[in-house]
């Protein structure tokens, strides 16, 4: 029996081809219709080849193209779905938002930033019951003490100004808007003052979100304790994706050089965490299966701490 490219480790090869399709669609961003047509044509060719019992090299190549096309098609649908949910800016007109804070608020001297999941959007005296995840910035005109009652899980009503969604400025540079979209952020908004926020429901102290927020603050505190402010801000960005403490100059430098993705949680961060956890349990001489299971649990906890995105 002749071996084909899918004979040895077929699952790995299919996964790699599928990822290739996702990368192609993410780079060129084609409309799903343009991907669907060749996908159907290739599928018919593969089905005919299988029906006739002809497993030639051409059939193997066609099957690989089918997997790539399928990955590209699903990615294009995802991109179109995300783009339709983008919240359009409202020029010089505030919008009333009823929602719940989904991330631990990041408090700085002049502003507090958090992700707000909207339940109701009110504009021109008309309620629109819809869900959007909005990256919200609250200006601290009265100091950070005015925002101490805001925590992950807090429900509030706020008057916000919706801003333009970030777009890629120059070809080849880091696309911040695309990064936000991949993290399921559909809008950018600002709140002028804490007086424009009314808390309607306090965050439950024993919730899962509160536990994750407490773990985040503990990790940030440990890094701050053993490093200088500049080193700590960089480490928190590289390891945990927390960029609030980075200076504007540093973040702008990363953006100008197209390397801002270094400060976002990615596969390299997960690889480092896996190496640390697995080495630690290996040092304790645990069984391989137990060490593997503990490593998986550690990665899941790390995922939630960094935002589960």
C-alpha cells in the first residue's frame, strides 16, 4: 500500500494545513463568498475521486487544498462576524450604556481602564438590547479614589463617548484594531468623569471573577516587590500582558517598530509557563501523567489570569 502525506500522523498534518488556511485568510482577509466557491469546487473533485476509487497523487494534493480552503473559509466568516459587531462612533453625542465590568479595572493616575460588556445601549431615547465588549477608559478627574467601587463583576450605567475603532496606519505595522477584534473587543469608549457612572449592582465578593482579580493583583504585587518600576512594568507586559504601567514613550516605541505584540500574551508566553510548571513538578519527581495533568491545570489558570482571550 502506497503511503500518502496523510498516512503518517494525519491529525498533525491536517491541523497544520487547517492553520495555514486560517493564516492566509487572516493576512489577505478575503470575503467568505470568494473562498466558498473554490471550496465547493475542490470538495466536488475530492468526492468524485473517492467515489471512483482513485487515490492518486493529484487526489492527495486536492485533499490538502480542501483542508486549507476550509480553514480559510471559517476564518473569513469569523472576521466578517467580528466586523459587523464593531460599534460605530457617535460624533459629539454621548451614549447611555448599561453593562457589567468583565475585566479587573486597571487604575492609573489619570485614568482607569476596563472591559465593559454592554447589555443595553441607549441612543436618541431608543434602547438597543445588544451585547458588545467595549474597552472603556474612565478619566480620574477626582483621583483614583473615585473609582475604588469599580471591580470585575460590577454592573453599572454610564454615559460614554464612543470613539473610532483603531485601524492599521501603515502597511506592515502592528494592527491594534485587529488585535482588539481577535480579543473580542468591539468598541472603544471613554467616560469623562466618575460622576457619569452609576453603580447598580456591586460585584459579588465570592465570584470566580473576583478570585481571578485577586490572583492578578497578587502576581502584580510580587513582580513589583522584587523589581524596579521600569523592569516590573516590562515584565508584567511580557509575561502577563499587563501594559498599564508602561510609559507612553515605551508603548509608542513598540508600536512604531511593529513589535507591540511582544507585550501581548501569545504562544511564547504559554510555552514559558508550561516549561516552568512542568520543570517544577518534574523536580518534585511526580509521575509523568500527574505532572502533565498539573501542567494543563496551570496553563488553564494562566489563561484566566491573562484574560482568557
